[in-house]
C-alpha cells in the first residue's frame, strides 16, 4: 500500500471544510497518482472536473496513463491529459493532467474556471515558471470570483515558508514516503577526472556489487550519449541501456520507464526529467553525477544560455529517493561527503532565471502592468521584467504605459512565445503565413535534427515537408510539429511550399531583430549581432558562406555565442521590414593611425552598421564627440593630469562617500568617463586634434562639477594642506591607500596630541611619522595613543642611529623642530 493512502481520509475531510491545502509528501508516497483519484467522489466536486498541473510532459502523460490504468481505462476517458503537442481528453474526462502553460490559457479564457472544482499543483517544489504564475492567477480567481474553488499544492519538500507568502495560513498536511532505507556511498571524481569517465566506472562497480536496475543522473543529453558510447560494448548481454531525456523519441522514453523484462537489468541514463513524478520500476540503485543543466536568461543580451552547475541538497535527496521506492536501495554520489554541506538548500525558482516575455504578456492580458500587481512567492528580477517589457513594446504588443495592445492580444491567443507569435502574425500579412507557422512550430520545440547538426533552418523545413529523411528523427515528434504548424496556419491560405533560404531569413528577422548577424572580416565564420554581442558558426557549417544571417538559436555565451539555428538574410528585405527600427546617425571615432577624428554617416539596426560613408564636412560638435570617444577608448590617463588635479578628485570623492547628504559628485574614473559630455565637453571648444587636449584647463573642467557653495566648502572640509607644530604647512595625500595621509618628520610633531580630522571631523588623517632620513617609523590615526604606547619603543630603537636629533623622554612637552639639536629650526 502506498504511504499516501494513510492521509487520504484526512485530506478529503480537510478539503471538505476549507478550500486551500498544502500537502507535503516525499518521493515515492504516491501523491501524483492517488490524490486526484481520491478526490473524484468528493461531494464538492459535483459535475466539475479536477485539473492537475504537472511540470513535465513526460510526467504528465505517464501519470495520466497510470491513473487511467488503475480505472481499467485508456487515457482520454475518465482521466486525460493536455500538453502543447498531444491531447487525450473527451466529454467524459473528469481528471485533466495539463502542462506547458495550458492552465494559464484556461484561466485567461475563463477567469472563474467554471468547468473545474479543484486545481492541483503537483511537484510544486520544482518552482517552474508556469506553476508560480498559475498559482498566482488561481489564487486571485479563488479570492475574487470562486470562493468554492479548491486549490491543493503538493510538494515533495516541507519548505513551507515561501509558499505561505502567497497561500497564507492554510492547513499543512504531511505524508510519509517509502519506508525503505537508501545507503549513500560517496565516489568523488579523481583530481583532473571527468564526470563521464567516473560515471562509467561507478556503473561497472554498481553492476558487480548491487542487484536491480540502475538510474544514472547526468546533466544533459551530450553526457548521456558519451556514457552510452563507453558502456555499449562493455556490459553483459542481460544489461540494457536506456537513455531518458526530453529530446528523445516518445517510444524510447516509454521504453526507459517500463520495467526490465525477466532476467534483464536496466541502466537508465537520465537528465533531471527523472528526478520527480516518474517511477521507474525495478530501480534500486541511483548514481548521481551531482550536476544539473539549467536555462539562465541574460537580460543584457536577451539570450538564454544553458549553465551546468551543482545540484541542490533538495535535488540530491529527490534523486536518492528514486532508489528506495520498492526495496532498500543504494545511492552513489560523485562528490565528497564534506561537499554535501556546501550545496545550496534548494534549486533557484525558474522565475528568477527565465525569459519573462511570455509571463509579462500574460499578466498584461490579466490586467497587471507591473510585477507589484501580483502576489508572488518570489518577485521576478527587475532587469528581466524591464527587458521583457522593452521587447514587447518593440514588438508592438504593449503600449507605452504597459497595457496590452490588439496585436499583443492576437499574439497571446496563439499560445507561443511572443517573438514567434509576432512572426506568425506579420508573416500572414506578407503572404508567408504557412511558412511562418512552420518556423514557429519548429522553433517552439527542441531541434528536430538534434545537437551537432548544421544550423540551416532551410534544412528543417525540407525535413518537415518530407523532402529530406533522417533516421534519427522521431516520427511522432515530426507529426506533432506538423500538427502545431497546421494549427498556427489556420488563417493562412495556400499549402506548404519549399521556400528560399532568404524567405526564411526574412521571417526570422521579424522574430529576432536583435540577432541580425553581419560577418566580420577574416576567414573564421564570426559575426556581430545587432544587440552588440558576438557570435560564431561551428566549423564546417554550410551557412558560413553568407555575410548576413539571422540567428534563431544561440547558446548565449557572454564572450561569443555559438549559433545553432539560423538562416541567410537579404539586406533589402531587412531594410523594408524593419525600417521603423533602423536609424540614420552621424558618428565620429578616433583613428589612431591618422591621429585625427574620422566622421561618418551610418545606417544602423541596434548596434549593427548596415551602411556607412565618410562625411566630407564635419561639424565641430561631431569632432568634439569623436575626441570624447577617443578619451573613453584611451582612458582618463590620456588627459593632462597634474598632481593637484589628481588630489582634487580624491578630495571630492572622499566627501562624496562621507557626506552623501550634501550631494558631492562621484569623481571615480567610471563616473567621470560616463559624464565626459557634461564636465569636459564645454571646455573643448575649438579643439579638433588630439594635440589640442594638451592645453586643456583640466582643473577648471573638474571644478565645474561643483556648485558654488561646494567650491567654497571644499578647502574647509578637505584642505590641501595642514599646519604642523613647527608652523610649516604639509600637503595631505588624498590618493594614498587609507588616505588622507600626512607625512612628516617625527620631531616636527612633538607636542601634537590631537589627531587632525577632515570632512567635518568624520575622517581622521593618517599620520606617517618619518625618521630624519625620511623613512617611515610608524603609522597612526591616533597620535595620543602613539606618544603614550609606541613612541618609547621607537625612541629606544632609533635614537642610536640618529644621535644628532632630539629624542626626549616626554615628547608632549618637547619643542617641535625640523633640524638637529645644534641647529633647531625657527
């Protein structure tokens, strides 16, 4: 009997009395498949359905099939499922397992969720973006429109604090998991060792020492293929290798999760897809590489990159639990036991790392124009939100106030990423509706041709049309992509026709205007993107012959991204279709070889130069702009600095840190470079060549950063020099480490007990006490303490070396002097 069965009576009773419950049940408890069936007979359900959100498509299908089997039925009868490319529901369906934003579309079309009595969020601890958004919208609907709607949040971990932020004070029920113990063995990688090699070694060890099938967790499909290759001819005939990852054929995924046949053992090589919801019969050994691959969005580039990192403690426990479902098991971890304590407690929620454009568009339709209008468990990052808003406004899906436009509503109805929806809608108006739909369907899924294939999108279209055959392609996936394309092309006339390469590029440019790529000079296929980033094709790619491309998929690396999917682009099409976003400007830059400013008229899309020509007549303000750009390139050191101007900057910077309430400007190098136009530009009138900068009045330019009262206060708050007991004036060094610093001969400071202070008394001056030979004897910011505690030791160690200079026992009453005993200074 499954452990969850013990708590089902209490769960049904609680849901009869209240509308929101949090259920914690560890892996193996049976919550995914037992809870929905247990709620079928609840009186509050009436004739309405139960909706369960499942984060992964494979898990959704598997759960629905298992529950249908429990009823002696097939999926689509009492229990059905909906995924983006596969649906099995009917009029008699009472439990719907859904994924991939389907819940969001349901609630947008019917905010009251009239057809549903309950919404279940399964595996909520995974904190998928759709789960976070779905829960926020369902809770708002429940509180404002449907007080009788039941909401059940199911999680494998009891980290209830974040969830309570949105659920409030609701009942929390806990169930035990499988009672079978799992022994943990640590097998860390050898120094300089590779994960793949260590996995192979531990697989052999486990097969020799343990019974049952093995479940091996690896970060991605590439590692799975390499492990499979190494194991393929080195295993006994009764051991079957079964890969399991998202881009695999459906039949092969099903084969991986079905039990091994009699007399056989399985080695399932899986990504995190097998971490939750799936039960793989016969597995009693888990080998955990300790790594996971996550998609992380970069708001600066607008690109998502895959990052391989360490698993969290929660994920490691989830993986370990897969070994103890049916009997006592063993978990091999490929890290040191001491490293376990350094793992993060939980994996970061997807909302903190994802592309938020689809979410922002959904919320705009809901009526929320900013992130503060939604009750989040974790509020989305501001930079990601702003980037999403900027993209949607660029695509004309949001207006200037953040409200959804008619174009945005039409795009959202398509149920695909806003970029692709924009391409489909405009493709229809250009007469390429079918092609745009096919491209959107292809790009909405993992690449049909798989990793390592040529980047040419034209080849994918030909495969979709049946003009190219590839043995590695899953026929079911190909059929699903075709169905999705036909759904998106429903309002388009004409049948599918094989397009030209540049027609594909023309449409992709509508979806990815920030990824227009122009080839750089040189032999390597390296490109500059319109977003300012660099990108490159892999060696031998057929698209390398083209000067202009549009990149539909890249790996998002910061320095130079690798282009995985792209199409050639015709410059005339680009000029026509993106005319409203192309700007003509005059620019100036410094030419080191010629030693002068070179001005040009440029036609640009983002940071990408489409056309340029030299200007015969250059306006003085353009020359000045070129000189300023040259200063930025060469750095502030290229200006005619003096010791006084350096000290001036350090003095003002000290006051900016210590007296922020007085509005002192930031005079750090980055701040000065960023504001050159404001403080330096007005003092460059008439300058046309670099040599003219030598006559720059730099101190006057810097001083313009201060208003008149600040100019008067600067000498008082941060004086250039201080008078010492001998009557001399000694300059302070504000540029020194831990400055300001006053350096003076020790004998010149006799009788000085008060440590001088600047910045209105907030900052003590650091005193460097020097020997008669001007060498440091001591450093202090507390003169009184120095004379009392340190001076006696300095006197004892030093007076023998400098006998002509005074070393009185009481320096506080001695007369300060600069010279020797025989010739005291006046």
